[in-house]
C-alpha cells in the first residue's frame, strides 16, 4: 500500500472560522451536514432514511437482503418522502464459500444449537430447503436504473463497469474499509468517498482483503491511517455516538461521520421495541463480536442468544444460510417478549445513545459539534 503522508487539505480544514460542516463530503453528497446515517441492514426504514436526509444529513437504506423488485419499491417510497440526497447500501459479496454446497446434514447440526431457544418461545422448527441466491449485479442494476443519488457498499469493490456507470450518471459512490489497504484499494478503483469503519461499530465487519478477525482496528487508530493513505474524503465510523465523537473524528482528519447505533435506537428505525429498549436502558453496555447470528463477524449486545452462539463447538452455516436460519427465532422471540433471544445489533458506544426523535437528535448533534469546534 502506498503511503501518501499529510496533504495540504489538512491545513485547509484547520483554518479558523471555517464552518465545520463545509467539507468535501458534504459538498460531494450535496448535503448540509456531513453526518451519514448508517444503513442498518434489516433494520432500515424509509421513514428514518427520509428524516435524516430532510434534516440535511445523508439518510441510508440497507437493501442487501432485498430482491430487485423490493428495492425498486423502497426507492420509490423514499423519494415520496424526501427530495434530498439519500444512499442505498448493498453488499458486494453476497455469500460465503460453501454456501451453495451446504446440505441438510450441516443444516441439522446448526439447528441443534438453536432448537432449545425455538422450543422456549413455542416456535416451529424450520425444515431444510436448497439455497436460492440473490445476485449483487441484479440489485445494483436497480440502483443504476433508478439513478439513486448515492450508492454505498461494503464487503468489497463493485465491478469496474458498475463504478464507471455510476460516474457517468453522477451517482456518488461510498465504499467501506476496515484497514488502510482496503481504503487504498477502494480509491484505486475510483470510489468517491471511503468510510473508515473501526471495530467498535455495531453490525457486520465489512472486511474484504483479509479475514474480519485479522482486520480489527479501532476507529481512533484507523481514521488517521486511512486519511494518510488516500486522497479521497474519509468518513469516520465506529463508536461515534455524540458531538464529542464527531469532533474527535474531525480532529483525526475525517471530513464526515457515519453513525448507526444512535439511529437504531430511534422509533423511526425498523428496529423492534425490545431492541430500542435494550439500547436506551443501558443493557447494551456490553457488546461482543460473533459469527453465530449470520455466519459473518458482527457486533451485537451480549445476551443469552449471543452467548449460546459463541460457545466452543457450535456449528455455524456459511453466510447467508446462518442468517436465514436465525430468522426463524426472531419473530417468535419478539412476540414472547424475549429480548435475550434476539440478535440485537449495537456498537460499543451504545450506552451513550439517546433518541428523543430523529430531528431533535440531529439538531443536538449539530449544536454540540458547532460549540466544540467553534
């Protein structure tokens, strides 16, 4: 990886009396404040996405689990709620090695660890069915045809022709890096903005050059390393939950921030009441990394289910088969009020989360950062 060293833009950003929100990130995205709402995967909502964008940030919607027709409908609804820029987020890597070949025997082994929890909430045990994949290229085609304002992605780099078409159409591209090498690869491919995601972040680790376990760098170390490695704008993510965190990210050289858990705690998100209560009540003060929820390394609230799935010897299916298996527990556990048996995503700063409402939350962040960076 080439090291670029400090560039003149760091001096420009440090000029006194310059507005903190006027950065290359806000300029490229066409937004007032360089605050990006994390895409939140299966807990996205059109309402939340539009609310963040309407305020002046960048709302995002995680669409990686949706079929192309469903993605079309989501985009149409978001556009009915806002005329401001928003992002649609996909996963470049849609399956792990062995997913297509995984059979009934592996399914039954993985199910055996989940069965006691299914019984506890009165859920019917699922039956094995062959894997039916979604294709990233088909999903991306929808975003291109719809000319979405921003296309963000994790777990790799889209094919060259997709990135080139984004540039022709004026679609801003945002890639996620968990190491400086990944950030450099994204820049080399022509991506417009890079998110430097520290391991404090909730949800999945989007590593793609090395294993996720071998790419665990904290935000305070990762951001300046990425800023020095690339020329494109850097957005800091992971463990940022208040104005102090935003100010710190800017001090490290970031030109924007991406925040997930604090928006997950909002009523406007697609999270359940149990999930929001766990974040806001202080139950999220302990989080852990696990592959047991989906087959890929991710951070969630440490509860009974996570402890079960992290026990030695537990069989975990390749992504997305494990994700599909675990979904059989989600609805029955919610209906039974069993938050201990839910996959509750959250970052390490979840204990700082407060959400009186999206607009009030964003206003408090903007006011706080303005005060600290005055």
